[in-house]
C-alpha cells in the first residue's frame, strides 16, 4: 500500500478559462484543464492524475455547454506518484 505524501484542497476556477472555447467543447476542455491544473500543482505527469467519477459528473452535470464556474476538489498524492482527485462537498 502506498503512503500519502500530500493532501490538498483546491478551488479550481473554470469560468474565464472555458469562455474561449466553443460551447459544445467546454465540459470536455474543463476535465482536461482540471487534470493539467492538478498535475502542475502536485508535480506529477497528467496521466498520473486519477479523477473520481464524482468530479466528472459535477462538470458534466448541466451538459457540455455549461460547466460550473468553479469546482472544489481534494487531491491526495501517494508516494508512488499517483494523484487521486475527489469532489469536496
């Protein structure tokens, strides 16, 4: 079992970042942005960020055209370099 190295809560702002994309691409780009944001802040590769189903459902909740303005997530980094992300209620 891998040990926990770091656990952080992030509030990721999506509103301004997603306005530059066409409406039909916004939720898809928001998921990619969350993955890249967390890989940058937790210092791991993007493919090592495992996004929980609850985060994905929250982003896609109102369809592909209207992702939420911000999302709060808890990121847990393990010593094997994997980051697991879950929604903070």
